[in-house]
C-alpha cells in the first residue's frame, strides 16, 4: 500500500512539473484569444440583428446610405475599402520588396542597421499624425503635381477622369495607406529573406550568377511564401486602418470609377458616424458594417494562410 501511494504521488509530481505548468499556462492564453474572438464575433452578430432583419442581403448590394429616411446599404463602403487597400498594395509592394532586397542583400553592413531602424520607426508614427501630413502635404501635392499629368496622359482611362476637389480622393487614400503598410511589409520581407540559407546564395555564385541573378534565382523563390505572408499582413493593416484614411479619402458614400473621386471605407464610416447615430436601426447598420469588416478580414487571412501553405509545399520556401 505504501509503495502504491508512493508511486501515485510520484506520478502526480511528474505531471505537475515545470514543463506541464508552462504548457497549461500558454495553452490557457491561446484559448483566451479564441474566446475573445468568439465574443467579438457574437456581440457584433447580435448587435447587427436589427439591420439584418430589415435589409437582409440587400444591405450588401445597396448603395444608398440615407440616415434621414433610414435606408442603409454597405456597398459603397465595401467598394472603398477593397479598392483603396488593393491600390495601397499596388503601390507599396514594389517599394517594400525593393527595400527588403536592398537591406538584406545589397546594402553595406554599416547602413543596414540604421536604415532598418528608421524604416521600422515609421510604423510607430500615430496614424492621426500621418493623416494630418496627408491633409496638408500629400493631398495638395497630388492635386497640383500628380493628378494633372495622370489626367493628361492617362485620361482616356476611366480611372483618371473627372476633377479632383482639394486632393481628397480615393487616390490619396490609397497612397496614404501604402505609406503606412510599407514599414511592416518591408520589415517582415527582409527578415524572411535573411533566413534563406547562405549555401543557396553560394551555390548560385559558384555557378557564375551575378548579384541580381543570385537574388532572383536562389533567394526570392525560396522566400516567396514568407514574402506573400508579409504582403497579406500589409493588406490586413490597410483594410483595418481608420484615422489616416478617414482624413484624406473624402468620405463620400458613392461608387465611382475614377480614382480622383472621394470615397468611403468601412472603418471610416464607423469612426465618423457612430457618435452621430441616433436611431437603433442606424446604430445596428453601423455595427453590421463592423461585422462585415471582421468577416472580410477573417476570409482574407484564411485564404492567405492556405495560399502560403500551398506555396511552401510546392516550393519548399520560408514561411
């Protein structure tokens, strides 16, 4: 009996070891994140119930936003969010990849650390400060110097037709978002590129490849899945950005083919109008926009994770 008790206490003591306690604690933290995400999803779903019952799926396809007559449709905000985010990616990705390749492959050792620090420091600038800079510097610059040549030489395209009032437009919103996602995209891409094994580069150089050919053949294919993940992180930042884009995009709930026209995003309309919402249906409609924003973010991240996994499996890259 004494031996059985002794064996039992030894088993209990081994189970309560430091490794077991550490595993239980970090597992609890992970479950807390899932629980918080569930609560967020649940509260937004319940809060948007009145809007969903009133408008149904028409809320996603209607472009009318009239608080006076209480007719609400989210299509202009979905359009503005996706277009401004994709425009930001179109601008930011080449710059981010160029910065990452230069800092990891080409920059002198003395410049790598300070340049990396300065670029990462840009991510710490509050979005409202970037928004103020966008209003007083970027918007007038785009209005005076960028929009005229675009309208002159590319005016045959619907994207660059029509007047731009004060520089507050979809184009300005896309540019400000691009500036905000460059630090995170370039930093993550740089870290991914630096994890590529040195023998990859040495093998290419031994075969007579130049510096650019080494990067093109031996580095970028190996790091493509990680770079794609960095781009998705930037895309997620662009979709959820509120204050800076609110200050420069023009805040007009309409759909236009021209990038010179003002627009609206899902985050912006919530920030601008939630305090002013007086009726229950108005508040519920804004909550449903927040719910849609959450769902879109989940879908994009899940799809991106699947694509990154496929790229990693096919190319054996760094994730």
